[in-house]
């Protein structure tokens, strides 16, 4: 699950610390609901692709070890 920081903090160090503690994105206020929705959807697509790739690798590994 992606972690997005929504904040008014503008200092670069604050953003870096957010990423270092596990954040996936940092959205500065003010932002529109449309931008937030687009970013959330992009993160969810990335998570889905990674999940699909992992599943395919496990499937390939099982089929190689059987034969």
C-alpha cells in the first residue's frame, strides 16, 4: 500500500525525511483533488504491476522446478 504525505512543509529536508521513513510520494499543499486522485491511481497501478510480476516469476519458478 502506497504512503503519500500531504503537507505544507516546503523544506527539502522535510521531503527527504518523508521518503526515508517510507513515504512513496510527497504532495505539497495546495493541491487539487484531481491531482491527488491521479497520484493515488498511479501508485496503485505500480503496485499492481509489481504484484503481477512477482506472481509471474513465482509461476515460472514452479514450472521450471517441476520439469
